[in-house]
C-alpha cells in the first residue's frame, strides 16, 4: 500500500512540474528525470522484484499507467509550448493592415512647367483657347506662311536643327498660328505655349532650346486697345494687382530678351526683378497686323 501511495504522490509531483514548465528546455529535463533510462520510473521498474509477489502485478500495472500518464502530459505540454512559441513569433511578424500605408514622397513640377500652366490659366480666364502644335515643323508653316521666304534675312538667325531638307525643329511657336488659321473662320482667341529651338550658343541668357508663349485674337472691331488690355490684365494677374505696365518701342536689349516663360519663371523666383521701382513691367510687343479685303 505504501508503494501505491508513493506512485500517486510521484505522479502528482511530476504532473505539477510539467504544468509549471514555461520553456521547452525545462520540459526536456523533466522528461529525462522521470522517463529517461536512468530516470525515476526506470529506477522503480528495477525495484519491481523487491515488491511482494501478491502486490507485484498490480504495482506493475500502476507503474505502467503512471508512465503512460506522464508521457501524455509531457506530449500535451510540448504541443502547448510549441503553439505558444508559434503564436508569439506570428505576433512579432504580423503587419497591422488597419494602419495607413507609408506615403511616398512626391516631387513637384518643374518651375518652367508651373509657370507655363499659370500663364495658360490666366489666358483661359480671358476666353483664349490653348492649342498645341508639332515641334517638328515644315519650312512652309515655320517660315513661309509667316512671311519669311527663303531669302528673308530673319531666317539667318533661325535656320537650325534641320531633320530633312524641308523639316526642322520649330524656331517659334507662331508656326502653330498658321496651322490654326487654315479652315477656321474668325472670331478666335488662341494661345500656344511650348518648346522652340534655335542655333544659339549657350551662355547665361541663351540656350538652343527655350519656351515661348504666343497668342492672337481675330475678330471684328479688334483694336490695339484690346491688345493692350489683354497684356495689362495678364501682367496684373501674373505679377500682382498693383503692377503697372508701360508699352514702348526701342527698349534696351536686356529688357527685350526677357520675354520667354523661362525668364518669367526666373523673375518669379527672384521676386520679379524685372519690375521697376514703381512696380512697373516693361513690355516689348511684336504686333502682326492681319488685314482682310472683303
């Protein structure tokens, strides 16, 4: 009977130690201590011949039952520890999909693009249509339809970047005007912006590529006053409502050569250095007079 009581006590102690185990290494030590070749149960089995013969079969059965019970308890605890380790690892690796993603840092538009867009928005507000044209142009539209035949002296400074004998990179956005006037009856208000190309040596104020803004208005009773009004309204919106304008001819070259959008972008960045002491913008205007004989 004392031997039976010892087995029950041993079983409770072993199950308590198994239940209290937190790490797989500790569980393995308990396994070796109770179930190993030199463990507690192996020692009890070796003492089995010392048990009284009448009690030996029952004692052996109880010893085997205890071994099976401890093996099952250890297996269950091992599965529990493995599940806990897996859950801990998954918690550490999981991604919280409810959080907002990391936004990519976006760039910003180039100052030339922003300036051209601002110019277009201003003229759109005054009823102009924004039209784009090809950058590869024919001599007919780039020169001849603009009253610049082959022997015209102005072509000496613009003949550049030919692709074929008749095709070249456009030297001015005015080439789009000639295309628009074909087959389109007046009235019309058109603005063209874009890149142009000329054979200019690179220096602080010149590049072989530059941006140009070109606009025209055709209709009945259109006068020089309309031209001045449109340009004055543009200057006030672009440079500020307090901007005054002066229309003059014979301006110094350093003023007349700052009429491209790239220069406008530079003026905006440098706090409109073109504006004079009285916030006055000087404009050098090239006027094409179109007459129609009825």
